[in-house]
């Protein structure tokens, strides 16, 4: 884990990571032949931009009160046991794109969980935990898609 000197460093890192994730999903949407999944990747790209906006707002105004839901998100753990796929390939299959997405969301979940553990500021902690839950939901969505359309076919 990168070492951060301030909460602004943490937020800057997370903001850049959300932009990177949004760009990845936008790219995957253009490179996958499954039109329905292409729409899902576009939606996830927009959701990652929403996360970025939340982080930017938190950075601008750390004094506002926040209310966060505490929700347990199911984890099928499918993404934990599949091999990595190179995102630079131009011949990504539907399965490859789902693997990339699951790994991306698992990584984002871990990032936000770790960031929550690193801060003593309750508002930041709650924001990071909420974002971790969002990323867990994204991972679950891709795991369900993988289970329904890849594992069921094999």
C-alpha cells in the first residue's frame, strides 16, 4: 500500500483511481461484442465517475455531516480464483472482460477497506467504507454475470 502523508494525499489517490477505473470500463465497453454487457460497462464507468465526484466533494468540504448505510454485500468469490487477463489485448472475449472487471472491483474494494482502516477521521472512514460496499456490489454484479453466462456454459 502506498504511504500517504495526509488525507488530501489519500483523496487525490482515490480520485485518480476512480478516473482510471472509469476509463477502463469505457474502454472495455468499446472492445466487447456483447452489446448488453457493453451497456453495463458504460453504466459502471459512470458509477465510477460518481464515486470520483463523492471523493472530490469530500475533499472540498470535510465538515459536512454524512449519513451512510451499513449493508453487507454478498461475495461469490468467483473473481478470487480466476487467472489474470491482460487488458491491452485487442481480442478480449466476453469472459476476459468479465475477469478484468471482477479483478478491478476486488482491488477497489481492498483499496477502500484499507483506506478506511488507515484514517481516524470518522467521516472519511465512513466514506471509504461506503465506497468499499459500492465496489463489492460491482464485483457481485460481474460475478453473477460470470456465473450465469460462463460457468453455466462449461
